[in-house]
C-alpha cells in the first residue's frame, strides 16, 4: 500500500486539488453576479415620469443603484440591464413626476432569472 501511494502521489495530489477547486467553485457560483434584464412597465402615466431611481438590494446590502432621466417623459417600458448575484432581490423605485411629486415602490424578484424580469409599476 505504501509503495502504491508513493508511485501515485502526484496523481492523487492533482485529484485532491481539482476536487477542492470544484467544491469552492460550486459553493461560490450562486454569488457571482450575472447579467439580468429588468423590464419596467410604467403604465399609462409614463409620460409624467422625468426621473426614475432604481436601487437593488440583497438582504441589508445595497448592490446597485442608478438614476435614469427623461426630460421629455419616460417611455412606457423601460429596460435596465444590470449584473446581480443569485438570491431574493429587492428593487426600490422612486419616480419623480413632472410636477415634482414622487412615487415610491418596492418589488421583489429572484435571480438568476430564466427570462427577463418584468415588473409593472403605476397600476391603479
């Protein structure tokens, strides 16, 4: 047995190393950010929206935030491509309307998503 271990030490070392790296990869893979396409439907009042703030959170950690400006009014459907890790994501939105009022909302979705994430806002 000792002779066999001595002869195959290099091969066994590689197998253990590759197995360990594979285990680390499988453990960390869900946390690697992936491209996610968010499709927001702003509803009938879309032309009143001049700014749209988006903040993505996972638990208590803010992941990404952005501000989209539409001086002439937002389109009905807004597409936002963002890299997000796997998990239960909270999306906080803040819409600034042409008259200065703001509308805030929060939605949740799970990533990774198999298709575009579609979220409807301003549904009366």
